[in-house]
C-alpha cells in the first residue's frame, strides 16, 4: 500500500538536482539554520545559474519555529505555482516546510529525502551514507 503525503511528494537528491536542472522555474530552499549553512556547507547551484534560497524553518539556538517562514518565501519571490523543493539536514524539517507551504497554497512543494547530510552511520556520523553530499552533487563549505 502506497502512502500519500500532504504535499507534492518526496524526491531523492538526484531527482531533485534533475528537476532543478530541467525546470528553469524550480527553486531549492535550504531550511536548515544559519549555523548549519556556515559550518556544514550547502548545495551549490551555480552551474545551473540558480541561487539556493536560505530560509530557516527553526532558528538556532533554541530551535524555535520561524513564524515568518512563509513571509520570507514570498519576499524571496517564490511563486506559488512553481516547483519548490525543501531541503534540511536529514529530511525531517523539510517535510514540515513542504507541508506548511502546501497549506499556504504552494501547489508544487517537495521534500528532499535524506536531506543534505543523510542518516547517521553506525558511528553516529552524518554525511557518510546518504544525502546530497554523498550523492556527489555540487556543494560548498565556507
């Protein structure tokens, strides 16, 4: 039995990159925290001629939900009829962001399965088993 999700769907990192490559209107929104963007790094879409929008789902420190999340999406010029793909560390916050965006009228909100760093390995380390980085997709670290 296939489960349905309350947003447009889930994409693995390779499917996400393909969508961003094939659809000039598609947008990637990294919903991690400023600390994660600064210290862990993030996707790089420069070869596609696109920015990665950075809009925190929760703030750091404190993990308090960003009540201005939808307003920040709108202020960044994200149209409600284009594909919007949400990415976080492991694919949990991005599900919540995709659900909220869908409820707000974004008809094509997607979640990136595995996120940027993926699930922890046997030693509890992320970034070694799955996710955007492990898929060999472009990224950069400051």
